[in-house]
């Protein structure tokens, strides 16, 4: 082989090697690019999944916050409504008690107003989760088991209102009879004209009859007076109990407490 042919062959081999190296490099680069593309696709897909997950979680948090705000707003509105309903009932009771007892229509109308306001306020107090017969409505710690007792108190107040003016008239009658009995003892003519006077009774028997009548009249007067006093006491209790109840509810609402 002469020098020229050897040179040509060497050049051909070098060219082949160079071409092979280029092809190998291209294949390696292409493979690397595909691997990089696949890696980027996986990364992008993972990032998208993470983004979707994070967005879902954010949506859930937002929904929870919205729900919490709705509940909070509802509780604030409930407190305001109960406070207003309580004030309306107390006003109705006051108007009724100070009605002109001789104006029958006015008394009836004001009593109907008490009944209406009572029913409205009762509607705000559902059944207690735990019932307890021994509950202090003036307890400032919590409102557990108070609802049933508040409802009972409102009902008692209405019942007291129904008999209020009847009791007023009864007390006037009792007082008139008491005055009559006192004057009767001082006058023989009145004594003999008394409805309970019996000419067939001995003096002691008649005295016993009079004493029994006077004591019965006094007991009746005391009974109806106590009923009306209980009405006033119940109204005071409702006023103080609702003030405490709503204060506790407001504090719970501010602190976002459910129980």
C-alpha cells in the first residue's frame, strides 16, 4: 500500500469515527432531551396536582370560614332579636298592669298583647340538650338547661297577668268587708243587720262566726295579694335572667364557641 492510499484510508477512518461520534453525541443529546422533557412533564404534572390540592384546601378553608361567619352572624342576629322580644314583652306587661281597670276593652287588648309577646319570646327557646329541674336562672357561668325554665317563667307571668285585675278587685272587696266588720263591732244596729248575724246564736257562737269570717276574708286577701306580688317578682326575675342569659350568649359568640 503506497503512502497515498494509506493517507486516504486514514482519512476515511477518521471521517467515519467523527461521523460515529457525531451520531452518538446526537443520539445521546436526543435521549437526554427526551429524558429532560419527560422529567419536566412529570414535574409540571406534579406541580399542577399540588396546585389543585392547595386550591382545594384553600377553597375548603374559605368555605369553612364562610360557614363560621354565617353562624356567627346568625347568632348575633338571634341575640338582637331575643333582646328586642324581651323588651317588647316587658313593655306589654307594664302597659297591661297600668291599664285603666275600668276600661274593659283596653284591659283585654293589653292582655292579648302580653300573650302575643309571650308566645313570640318563647319561640326563641328550643328544648334543652340536658334537662335539669334545679337550675339557677341567675347563674352567670353558663346557660345550660335554662331554656325550659325561662319558658316556664314566661308562661307563669302570663297566667299572673290573667288574674291580676281579678285579684285587685278581690282585694278591694276583702278590704271593704274588713272595714265593715270593724265598724260592725262598734255598732249594734250594723251588727244585727250583718249577713252572717244569726239571732239564734249565743253571743259566743256569733263571735266565733264573726271571727271565722274575718279570718277567712283576711286569708283570701293575703292569697290574692301574694299572687300579684309573685307576678311582680317573676317579672323582675325575667328581666335579670334575660340580662345574664344574653350576656353569656354574647360572650360565647365573640369567642366563637359552639357550646
